C-alpha cells in the first residue's frame, strides 16, 4: 500500500486503494500509436484524456508532453458540458 497525503492520493499520484491491475502507467508513443491527426475531430485537444487543452499538454496514456494536433489509439472524445 502507498502512503497517502491529505487529499487521499499516494506520493506516486495514484489513489491509495487502487489494485495493482487498475493502475494506468503512461506508455511510449509507439505503444499508443501517437501520430499526426488525420482529421480535426480526432485531435488530442478534443480528447478527454488531454490536460490542459492547449497547444501542448499531458495525457493519461502517453509519457511526456503531447501536441494538440496529434492523436493516438486511445482517443476518446471529450464530453460536452452543457
């Protein structure tokens, strides 16, 4: 079990109660098929896993910085807020 801080997150950034199989570790760009987006609808800046939604950011599935104009095999459209 990981030690947790006041917010309940471990020092590794994962929830303290998570099982080992539930932990998502960022992968190398070849593993997730990171490439230039073929159409605007599947760009990283339209994905729910990119944060912040700027020209460069980070992703739940990819290690390091990502570019808004790219995409990968884990793309999931961002839910629209009403």
